[in-house]
């Protein structure tokens, strides 16, 4: 892939990652989000964050399949967009769900396991976002890779967060769990392979 | 203390007598019940957040509600809160028989056959049998009831139901002295209720009330809303409405009313017993294990409201639960 193609790819990925948000704004302004728009806003943004997180985790296996570096070259952008949606989800929870009632928020985080794991996911993503620059990557050297393995527990927290908030229909969280299991399983498999080989 | 108690009781009696004397002669035309302003007044928060002057251009004009109008008496018992838009009441529904998301029932329920419809009365009752819907309803005058409706998920509506007092119906069939509970069952028909093909809950859906709850004058069987025949997604042709309990207690599309000595096990209770109890009274002090019940989002409003004890019907129903630990009997 030429550098020009890579730039083009990055632009396409960038715009694609903003499309859901654009759709949400559009639908909100046109009153197309149904009877409970706030619920849709919070849920959808959160789900996009989770989807982007899983898509980011797809980049390593994808690189192995296509035998080209471009999946890794767009990985950072995808990861940052995952972080962006997770932050939006968190802020919409603080604002639209709790209206910045801090004592209530603290109680919520302590008392409700699904909020606790959600909070852990947000906290876990923070250092990853802050050390996403090439400069930080160079400075941290080997430790950078270790640090960024935090994305695995974060993804588990994110899926568990979704699992625990659903009332009865576990189909969707089950699908995300399977995807995550496959992605993590691939890494374990690869790790074993390189070790024994 | 005693005074307080007495006060509560007199209020209860007052309310009861109001309900009893509410047969006002002459039907009310459906056009009279709802100020058009009320249902055209879409989502105030839209204007607050987006501030778009454009928004009204895209609102759908609602000429009528589209279902068969009903003739009924206007209830003197109603809440004064603003009604929830007809469109929201009839498109944002939890009716798992038609799918687990809110918008599926409004689409998928249209295929349900509700005529003919019969209801079986069974159990500890002197006049058991299977009755047509007409037979069930015939002796009763329809009455409008404007009630708050609070879902266990944390949202609420204000809905103008049309129906009959459940207690009046129960009396007709003479329950025996052994009848301690009333068990309601929803239709089981997977061919028309596609949600029943997946075991999200145990089908058919079952709900129950203690006899005194069922006989309470606030408990109704609804056959309509907004002055018209009940839309299918709202539980046509016959559903329960118990306004001081979480919405899932108000079982839809009822085909069986059974009187039992033992407390029935409701579908949600059976499915997730640690989260859903038999009583399921609206109570801001008792949280759902996974979320708080202190506040609620009234559909159409931006800010949340405080949830009221027994959904605001404390005066009327608190006596039913005197001395009960509502944390234990959630």
C-alpha cells in the first residue's frame, strides 16, 4: 500500500467513525429517536464504543491475515475513536442520566456492579489514550506494549458492563462476548504457538 | 398516630365513594377528552437542547388516533399531570411477546387476531367458564381513568385508559372463600406472537394480585386508551392496569383469570427471582438490585422526576401493605 493509499484509507476510517455520531445528531434534531431519546443516546453511544473497541482488537488478526501493515497503521485511530465514544457515553451518563448529582453518582459506582465495571473500563482506557502518541511510544519502549495490553481487561469490563445492564434478552451481549472470546482466544493461541515454536 | 391512620382511612373511603358514584350519565366524545395541544406538544426538551426552530416542521400531523372510538364515562378520579403523547404511548412498548425492544410491538403486534376473543374464568370461583369478550364486558359501563404508569426500567407515562373496575368483574363470578389470589395469563400463540419463539421468559406470561389488591377500586381492566379501542401493542383486547405497581404487573392480552389459594408465581419472578418479586409496588426506597428507583424519566421530559411512593397512590393503597416489610416483599 502506497503512502497515498494509506492517507486515503485513514480519511475513510476517520469519516466512517464519525458517521454514527452524525446520524445521531441528525436523528435527534429531527425528533427521530422515538419516545425516549435520551435512552437511545446513552445506549447507542455506549454500544458504538464497545463495537469500536472490538474492531480495534480485530486489527492484529487482520494484519496476520492480509500480511500487510495497514491494519496496524489505522489501529491507533480506531482505538482513539473507541475512547472518544466511551467518553461521550460516560459524559452522557453523568449528565443525562444523573444530571451531575455527584453523591448519587458515587453511590451508583460503588453499589452497582455494572456501573463499577463500566467505570473501570473508562479508567483503564485513560492511560492508553494518553500514551497513544508516537513520542510516548518511543519513550516507554518495551513497557508501552505491556501497558497497552490493558485493552484486554478493558474490553472484558465493557462486555460485562453490557451483559449486566440487560434485563432479560441476553442475545446481543452474548454475541459481543463470543466476538471478544474469539479475539482473546486468537491471542492466546498465537502466544502459545510462538512459545512452543 | 391514630389520627394519621384515621385520616388515611377517610381519604381512602372518600376515593372509593368517588369511584362508586362516578357513573356520570352520557358518554363523552373522544374528541373531548384530549386537548389537541397536549399531544401535539412534542418533547419540550428538544427545544431546550437543540433549540431548533426547524423541529416543528418535521413533526407529523396527527389528525386522529386511528382506532375505533369508545363510549365511556369520564372518571372523576384522575391525575392532573400532562398526558403522554398518544404516539409515545403507542410506539414505546414493552411487550416481549412481540420482541424485546420497545418499537417492535407497535409493528409486529398488528398481525395478532383479537376477534374472536374469549376469557376463561377458572379456579376458586362459583361461575367458572369460558366467556366471550362481549360477555365479559357487557354488564359494565366503561370509564376513563387517567393514571401514572411507571416502568421498572425507570421511565414513566401518564395514560388515559378506558376500562372497567376489576373488582366489579370479579364480584360477578363469585370467588369462593378460598380465593386468596388472582392469577392472570396472557395469550400463548407463537404463530402470531413471534417473541414467544424464543425463551426470553417462560411463556405464557403470568401475573398475579392478592385478592384485596385486585378488589381495590384503582385496579382496572382496560379495553381502550385515549378514548379509543386499545391498540394491539398496548395489550388488546383486554389488559390489566394496576397503577401503583411497576408496569410489568399490568399484564396484557389476557385469556385467563384464575382464582387461587396459593400465591401465583409471575413470569418475571420465575425468570429472575432475586430482582422481581410478587408485589413489585413502585417504591423509591427499594432499589432494583441493578439500578436506583429513586427517580424516573417521564417520557417527553428532559429532567428526571422523583419517583413517588406507590407511584403517587400512597393515600389510596398504603393500607393494603400496613405492617409489611416492603424491602422483603418487593
